[in-house]
């Protein structure tokens, strides 16, 4: 595709393609992002672009230059390119992401204040309204305190109306009125989720159906209501600064429409909760170990907590951004992290040297103790030789989409002009393979979370204001799959494991334990147990199913 920007011809190809939204496609070249509309009737007027130009703040990504086709039609506009190291705001709703990245409540308070202050000035100060201030219209910088405002073209300006609003942040008491106060209502919904992890009109109430937040907003029945039962992932209300908590109560329970407090107020000390988990009618549960701080990750060989890394009886202090793999012969632990766009390697044992590898790196993942590095439009598999010093080398290289590919847990997700493809690396010593398949069910959706393990893939997607979950199960040769779709689910991180036997165990967002074998994925056993919930993060060791909750590790077995 060839377009014209400021009199200059620009060629946009699949190599430049980043993603697709509801209105069109995003491409990127250098420091410039290009938004190309599919339906030209939805292209915003030039006058609106001029009015949006007043939102001159480094964290507001506003339209800049008009993009023309070779027929001199207006087909889009340019924006500043933000880089690919930012996070969707919804990631910060979950305990798993917060714990894995060392995000504290102080980070959240600073982030919320920075969002509020940007809305005040320049957005409201320039007679503009966000209107659709949902969680996907923000990104967060890797410092976790700097918000980026995106999809600004949908804002209401002095002369032009808004063009979108998501139901989950709409003020249903005044659904057709967009004002400064409706913006603050949307901000309240999103900021509350940052503090507590759930929508302020979620939770169970006997008089309302699931996701019936429209009626609950009108009736002022929020999570503060005494008859609402909160879901297990919800965090303690004491994490909310006092002035914000008073404000939320006035908005959600009393129906007032007032601006947010000037200062956040104080927070209370959170009492450490004693984790009490015991066997149930359905499951045998026993405690394996208690740690000094909450567990973040556990697998066959390591346990990582907020404070330390445990390998056997030894423990070490490592950073939140560090991952661990083991060399193939001597089983030496190697620490991996990304630093200034390059991979950094270090042996955990101080007297062992690790040779560095000269590869740029924008993302990484570890699969079967192989390190996979995203290096521009390639995924490089790094194997380690451990005779004497530890020497990394490139085992294989696979081509992936440079701009649209994202690394998740043992899986790469990429888009080819809106069509969803997954890439599954299967590293083995000298015989690695790489599976690339398209999954039409995921086309044109924003993939929030993804994971692959032993023929089972799961995905959390976002589309038209709701989250969906997909379970995709492959046959032995990965040449066909069956899929189950769960529409309009509560967003929590994927929580499943697959044993070497092929049995998959998952705990769903509705706290149901689901068990099936990948050979027969349609035969699903569901167990609803009042003592089991999604805060029990599944893990494994060999054929043993485990979970961690808080600072404790447990075994988990189905009773026969």
C-alpha cells in the first residue's frame, strides 16, 4: 500500500503492520505510526484533528499529519510511535502481573494521580472530553506510573462529537449525557480496578444477574453494598487511599457526580492474611512449604517469591525481571534478563563464567530450558554448552512478524493484516521444531493473555468491550484442533497446567475446576467446590499437581 504524507510517498507493507482495531489498521515506520481507516466514512474530520492538536502533552498520542491515498482521498492520519515495550492498562488489574513485576500500591497511587492530572490538563482544560475512557484507551510505560492516552480520535472536542464509548465505563444513570462528570465516572471505574482488581459493579448479588452492571449503576448497588459478595481475586479495600475511597462510595453507592479528590489521602496498613487451605469433599490438599513472602512462580526446579529465588534448599536474591534456565548437562542455573535492548546472562554460581551473546532483544521467553529471543523479525533459540564456562549459541532462527508478534507463555501470537496466527516453539536438543498455525476464531481480536503447554493453548481476548476466553486443543501432530469459546468472562490470568500424561487441569474465572485429556478434549469433567477458587495458582512437579496461594505452596489431588 502506498500513501502520501506531507507530500511524500510512503510504502506500508505487512512488515510495517502492527495491529488492527475497530476502525482500521496501524502501521509503523521509525518514529511514526500510521492509522489507515477501512471504512473511510469513519475518518475523523480535519477540523477535529486541528482541535485535538491542542492536547499537547507527551503522554497523549494525538493525530498529527493527514494521510492521503494515491487518488488524493483522505484515508487516515499519523501519530507518534510509542515503542513496543508498553503494557495494556488492564494487565495491572491482576495480582499475577503485579507480583511478577514488583508493582506496589505506591506505583498504583502515582499512576492514578498521573491519569487524573492529564485528564484535568490538558484534556478538560482544552474543552475536550475523553468520553470512552476505558482501560484499553490507555497504555502504561515500563515504569508502571506513566500513563499513555491512545485512541484520542474518538474524543469529544469543542466542535465535534465523540465517536465511541464502551458499556463497562458508561454512566448508566445519565447514559446519553457526556460531560466532565461522565469522564470522572469512567475514570473512577478504571482507577477502582487498578486498586482492587475488579469492576466496581461486579461481584454477586442475589437480585442481579452476572454482568448486570447497567442496572446496578442505575440502582447504586456497587461492591460497597453489604449484600454483594466479592470474587476471590479482589484485593483489600484498605489499599484505596482514604479520600479516593470516600469519593468512590459517593459515586457508586450514593449516586453523586462530583470530581475526584485533589489529594489521594492516606492508606491503611494491610494485615497479613493467614492462608488456611485444607482438603475438601473433592480434593486432597496438603501444605508443602511456607515462604517468607508471596509466591510468584513455581515449576519443576525453582520457586520464585517476591523476595527470593529458591532452588532446592538454597535461596538467592534476584530482581523481578530475571528468569532462570538450566544448562543441559551440568544443570547449572543461568539468570537471564533484558537490559538496554540486549540479553544479559549470568551464572547463579559466582565462580562460573557465562559468555555473553551479541544479540539485540526486545522480548524473551524460556521453553524447556531453551532461551528464545525476539530479535526484530526473528525468534532465535539459544542453547547452552556447559563444558568449563557456559557458552550460549544460536541453535535455530525462525521468522516472525516484526511489529505484530507478541511473546506470551511458551507461545508467540501474531497478526497478518488482522488474521491471527500462533507460533509454538518446541525446543529439543538439536531437534527443535516450530509450529505456525492460523486460528480464525481469534481474528481481529486483541489478545490479552496466551499460554501453551503440551497440546493445549488458552487465550484471553478483548473485543467490543468484553473479555473472551478460548481453549484450543491440538491433536498429536498439531495439524488440527478443537476450540471451546467462553464469552464475556471476568478477566483473570490464565490458570492451567498440562501433565506429561496429557491431562489438563484448569481453574476458570468462575472458580470451576476443569479436567480433560488433550486426546479427548470434548470429555470435560467440571468440579465446583466452595473451597477452591481462581486465586489458587496451578503449577506442577513431575506428575504432581500443585498450587500456590499467598506465601504457601500446596499439593492438589482429586479424590477418587
